[in-house]
């Protein structure tokens, strides 16, 4: 009898322990999922060698993924960006980074992106932003042109010539065909893959994707990230 009574209780103990363990693991998994969704745990970009506007000390890092052939990016650059610049960059709240996601035109998009990376590396941040601005400005308003090859080396050099010296243009023209600047675009593209970005412009605030539609929502997101 004593032996029979002991056996069932010996079997029950491990099963209780098993349920307890399953419960604990489930709590841990739920905890991790909740943590992963908290805005403060945004994607950790490496901002080295990326052009930016704003003060180095600014708390908030805004990233735009763009394509120089993208009409919506041109629109963003002319309507949304000036507001960001006035309210968030010039006030020292945020830094604004531009990363490349060239995908619209098989040749033009990548050529402009690589050339722009070379402008940044060879001539510095100020010239990069002037060139960047001008390149979007020169993008034709006729959106059917996004399928036409326009960003030839000649065109890119002519555009750069409007913001810097002939000597500097030649410096970039020589440098941009080296693998270095293609690799910088590839680095930006690795983020596109990792984050599963599917279009341009796509905006991140401290590593968290902006999903709203209005400037007010964006401003609110940056304000929260600054706290
Ligand atoms: Ca880049």
C-alpha cells in the first residue's frame, strides 16, 4: 500500500513543475514582445559616414530613406522638409540624416546615390546638402520621367558645378566610380533589407518608423522621442 501511494505523488510533482516552467517561459516571451514594441527600443542605426543636418548634440535622430528619382521624395523635400528644418533641426531638437534607397530606375537611381555619397565624402556635409537639394529641385515635375535615364554622369557633374568649383567637380568625378561609394550605398541598402522598407520616402525617428500622415503627428513623435 505504501509503495502504491508514493508512486502517484512522485509522478504529479514533475508535471506541476513543468506547467510552472511553461508559464514562466510564456511570461518571459510576452515580456520580450512588449519590450520590442516600446518606441525607445528602435533600430540601432550606425550613423557613421552618413550626411546629416543639425547640431551634433541633438537628442533625436531623424532618418529619411530616399531615391533621387522618386517624385514623392521631391514633394517631401519641398513641402514637409522645410517644416522639419525650421521647427526641429534649426531649434537643436533633431538631426536629420539622408540614406539611400535607390530602386525606381535601374541605372539613374543608383548612379545619383553613389555620386551623392562621393560628394559627401570628398567635399563635406555643406556641399552635399546643397547638391542634394538641387538634385531634387531639378527632378522633372512630369512623373513619367522617372522611367527615363536623366542622371547621367554629365548631368550630375553639371549639377554639382552649380554649387562648387570645377576642381571639386573633377575630384568627385574621379572618386565616385571607386567601390568605396557603392559600398556606402550598399550599407544603406542593408538597412532597407533588415527593416523591410518597401518605398520612399520612409522616415525613422530614433530608429522607429514614422507611420503617421500629418506633420503634426510627426512633430509629436519627435517631441516624445526628445523626452
Ligand atoms: Ca549613406
